[in-house]
């Protein structure tokens, strides 16, 4: 196994939702753009020293979709947002 693959798998360890983490880990090849966007959003949250929560990820994606004029990018953001919302447990 290559070092890059090991690092990629390590990326998913600190994420707040193991079901979501597994989904992106297993579907990354099919959802390469969505997975890359997810990685960049999580990295931006970590770089800002903010708590890494599903809510923070969702809010970042909403902000990105509101600020883009690129139709293709908006579709990728929308699909990523749908995946995260579908795999996020409701607050009790």
C-alpha cells in the first residue's frame, strides 16, 4: 500500500460521522470531485481551528454554493451537501 493511500485513509479518522467517513472512503473513486471538495472543506475548518462537526461542514458548503457562479461547481457542491445531509443523524 502506498504512503499516499495510507495518508488518505488517515484523513477519515477524525471526522465526526463514521458512516459518512466510510461512505466517502468507499465511494471516493466514483465521487472524486465530491470527495475532493469534502476534503478541502474539512481542511479549511481544521485550518481555522474550528470544531469539526457536521454542522460546520454543512454551513461551509452552503456558503460555497451561495458564493459560486460556476454551474458545474455548484452541482458538485450540491451533490456533496446532499451526501452529507443524507448521512447526518438528526439532532435528538
